[in-house]
C-alpha cells in the first residue's frame, strides 16, 4: 500500500474520539506523522462519560501505519496551544497539514435542545464558539506561521451543513458559517504563499455520541417520520471517511485549485475513488440519491437506483436550506 503522506507532519485538534480520531487514523493510513490534541491523555471510566483518550487514538493511528504523537492540550488556553506549535517546530521544523476539528459545545447543544436561544444564558455562545471557531483561528495563525515561509501547506477547518441552514440552534449555525468564512478568507491571504485553506463538510457521521443517540431513539417510543432516517442510520459515514478524504486532499499536488472552497466529504471521496471503513460509498447530502429516499422512506431499499446527481448550490440556496437572503 502506498503512503502518500510519508514524511509529512500533520496536526489534528480534538482527536480523543469521534471525527478527530477518524481523521487521525485516515492520516496514519497514508503514512503521516500525526500530532493529536485533546484534554484526556489516558482512558477514563467515569459513569455516563463517552470513552476516548489520546493514548487510545495513538494506538489506532499507529496500527493504521502512521506515527502518532499525543499532546495534552486545553484549546481554551492559548499558551498551551502555542507550546504545541513550538514543540512541532523544535521536533521537525515543518508543518504540512493542520486539521481544525476541536469542539467543546456538544453537551451544551444537547442540553439546550428544544429551547429558543433567549431561554439559554449568553454563555451558550461561548460554549459553542470558544473551543471551536475561536480555537480554529488561533491554531490557524500559529500553523500559517510555519507554513507560509516554506511556501506549502494545507489548513482544513471542519464545518458542517449547519453553515447553510438552521441546525441545533443559533450559536451553532453562526459558528459554522464563521468556520466557512474563516477558511475562505484565510485562503485569500494564504494563496500568494502557496498554502491552501479548505472548509470540510462531513455528512451524517456515526460518532460514538451519534450512535448512542440513535440507539436510544430506536429503543424509545419515538416514531416520528422526521427521525426515521436517523434511527435507521441512513447514509451514515464513519469518521474514517473524513480522514481518508483529507489525506487525499493533502496528497493532491493540485489542491490549490480548490482553496477557499467548501469540500463535501462524500464528494471528495467520489472524486478520488475512496470508500468508507466498511467498503460502502455514502453519497453527498445534496445528492438526489440521498434527498429522495430521505424524504420518501419507502425508496431507501432502492436508493442505489436513484441517480447520484448533486443539486446545484443555486437551487439549494433558494430552497428551505437557505443561507441569509439579500435585499
């Protein structure tokens, strides 16, 4: 198996579990040296806590063929983040890929579901966007300082479809729109230095938390048609698919052609001929193959017969998935 990222130094923030862990493993498959950050170095066994630690991710990355360096970092502390990049500079003197993934707002979002924003404290904003959008800016500043002088590099900022439409609440959507704008505007200033900046949109990802929620929903009395696709894990992706997509982008010598743009994981996978962990090929959430069976559950067993054609952005922006209107 070829190792297109062998000799490349990469960073994945927030990699103790979930999407960050899958991304780190995908980079390890491609032979990268992967620095991973998070708050939990060793496995914990607290009641009700999701499992996950840097050491567990390290083992998984190295089993996949990469070199993994876990660094315990609280991304709300800028000094700890600065120390991370100083260490990378001291260890290798280069940084080829930064993946902005860390996010601390999940529990707050869950606790606030069903309530309008004014019934939550203003700290709801900080919980969603401090260790999130702000952290991505801080790491991007420090990462760009290493990339720009070498005239090469890639910064991937994990965002979501919440940047296009209302999902989960006001602070979440504004934060994801901010991630998209961060990636686009950084691309403008980084382009003269041959450093690419991309916003990455995974689909519906079966993280530990999402899988737990689906299990609870399946065991409950909730039969709302709106949630049937979620319960059935319809067109779910694993975190590894995002890792494989980012690895392919990082290995592509023409990646600057995409700088400043949103990259949808399923569409990237199709472009590079990638499959998910189980060998399947999930489709984009704007594909007719997803949209029609999602709306009409009876079609799901025959989804493969629906054309895999992506709806144009112009049509999506005019639909109920609308971005802010002008005029």
